[in-house]
C-alpha cells in the first residue's frame, strides 16, 4: 500500500500509516465507529486489564527497552502516557490535523 493510504472495513474508512517499513492502523478511526468521542473509547480500551496485558506482551516480545508498567484495572492511562512510560513501539499517538492513535 502507498504511504498513508486507507482501506474500508464495514463501511468505515481506516487510515494506514507506514513508518520505517512498519504498518500502523488508526485506532482512532476504528474508535470513531463506536463513538465520535474516540479519545474516550481509546482511554477505556487502554485501561482494560486484557489490553494492558496484550500490550505488555507485545512490547516484551518486540521492544528491547520495554519496562513493565502494568497496574490495577482501576487506573487511567492515555495512549501517550503508555508510550512515554513504557517506551512503547506498538502504539503511536500524534496530535493535530490528521493525528490520532
């Protein structure tokens, strides 16, 4: 696919970003299908225990500088905080026009 292209899933356009030969799909675009306040959907998703465990395993397998930061299910963690606290490589978050997670 061309850099920063998109594809359609069940009528929803999902952006694809290619950076350093890695493909990233827009979680923001997927979350907007659930609710126009995609940041709330993503914040709820990222604080889920299963999500934290999945991302932790992902980072342990693919990110040599990963430090375990998982906490209790009641904590609040934004994608940017996850990226900063864990030096994550599996998530990216960009602000501004055409930004997203």
